[in-house]
């Protein structure tokens, strides 16, 4: 076993010869991360990425200055798809070791799913792995059903089936019930819905090669809500929660859905397909209706849904949408408390009308590049057609910060897990 590189944290500045306001200094034993007055955790994460880029593989955090959040920031900056178990955390009076272990467990699972190849993480395997993961945390409290292939049509989950029917690997809906109450008639306190497109070619509205390369990450919503539920369970949530993962591969074949098709959803809404690459909202519509049928007063969905959200908020923030403005404000506050950046974008009831169709109640997008102006809000408006109670108690998270195609000053390439903690905190505070 290789010797660990020791890293301590200091509230003092580095010696002058390391440079003005240097974030790192070095000794024969290891390195010191120096806190600065502004953006403390961000600078800790950047320092970790700097050390990772120098080829270090095994790190031990030492000393009494480290706390839970500073250690987690370092961990998030240091890990990479090839190295997910590289940090030995410091144990001291400022650190909640159980919380760090729970964060690492949930984040590691999410990264393995999102960074995994589409050959390994396909619709049925994603659903199965998610169910097994949650069941491993609370075996006596978890039951689930995987609805697959044509069985989706029998239960009128038309969107998941349409998007996934072009693949040889059938689409599925995972319906998981976490019920720690011991009462099979207990009310459902919250429902989670995740977009699980395990690979997105764009369908007949095919993506260019460079746009398709990272599309194994298009199940990031499913991974995020699953990891968020796992973290909430580790934190002790004792309410009944249902999890719905809408899983499909969006591929081209003689069986694939096509431009001009019209889907009739379970709630009677008809949808004209004007862009087969606007598939995430089609599968989420089914998941949101399933969540509504559960009677849950709180519904959270998460999805790598639109490029428009990336344009609006960049890769540092997730975008929040909801007709329930008070809930959106609360979720933004929860994200801030969990050290995750999130920002609300506009959503009103009239956004439902922004994708008109002469043949159906709505189109699934606009026949323009990127869905036209306001694409992220229009997508959220489409989703709002499928939620109960006029949108009361529903929040949609467009995961612009979930994945990086290449490394940055703070992150390795791949999944970031941003959004996981926000979901967990929202469950604990609002369910």
C-alpha cells in the first residue's frame, strides 16, 4: 500500500516565498491548504484539484482545523472517475464522521452510475441498481416494482415506452416505496422523480457526435434523486417516500418514435413530437403522474433536461422551477445551506402554452434550435401539465451543474453530485 500524502488546513497565510495569497504550501511530509477570507470552501476545493492534478493518489487529511464541510469540499475537488476512494478523513471535534461517511456513500454510488458506460448502465440495470442500493440501506422498509417494456403500455405509461421503444433494451419505470413507519396504509410524505435516459442519441433529431459523447450522463436526474433519498435515509428520515425512475435509451431504429407522432398520456393530454431530442420531458411526464397518484403533497423531480438551463446559469448552478414560489424559495435556501448552488428561473402557468401544436394539446418543444427562447422555462411549463394541485408542492430541478465534460479548476471530468444534498435536505425539511 502506498504511503498517504498528508494534508492539513491552516487559518494562517502561506509563507511569502510561496506567493501572495497562495492557497497551498508544501513540506517534506505533505501540504497545507491555507484558508482565505473569501470563498473559503471553493478555494479548498480548488486546492484539492491542484493536488490531484499533480498525480497524487492517496491523501490523509490531518489536524484540528478541518471541519465536516471543509473536508467534503476537499473530497469533491480531489476525486475523479478513476479514483473515488482516495481520501482518509480527519477525525476531530469539528467533524461529523457519520455525515461524511453518508455523503461519500451516496455520492460514490451516484458517480458510479453517471460516469458508468451506457453498455453497463442501461434502463433495467439502472432501475435494478437503484433499488438494490436503497434496499441495502433499509432492507425491512423498502419494496419496489420494475415495470418493463410493453407492460408500460398496459399501465398507460406512454412517454417512457415511446422514447425507449427504439432500443433493443426495453424501457422501464422503477416504482420504489420506502416506508419506515411499519404501516402499509401510511400516507406518502414525498415523491421523487428522476430522468433516467441512460443514453441519448437524440433519436431522429440526432445529436452531432461531439454532443452525443457525454450522453451517458443523461440519467443524472435518476442518480441524483436516488442518492438524495439515500442521504436522507442515512440522516434519519422517518417518513414514507416514493421514488420513480423513468428509464430509457433514446436510440434510432425502425421501432423508434418519430417526428410528427402524437402521444396520448394517461391524463388525456395529447403531445405532438416536434423534436425527438426533447425526450426527457416525455418520460418525466409519466413519472410526475405516478407521483401524483401516490398522493404525496411534496413532489421533487430532477433531470439533466435542457441545454437552455446551462446557457442561463452555467455549470456552477442548478436551475429551479415551480409554480409554488414559496417552495422554490425554500429549496434555494436548502441548497445554500447544503453548499450547493441553485437559482430560480421563470415559470408561470402560461408557459404551458409556449409549445403550441396544430394537431395536439401541445408539442414537446418548439421546432427551433434549442427549443427557441426560454427553452428551460418552456420545458418546465410542459412538465407542469402533469403535476397535481395546480403545481402546489412541486419543484423541478434542471441539473445544469450535474456533469462536466472536462475537468475544471474545481472538478474532475464527470459527475459532480450537485443536487444530491439539496434533495436530501428538502425531504428532511418539507416531507
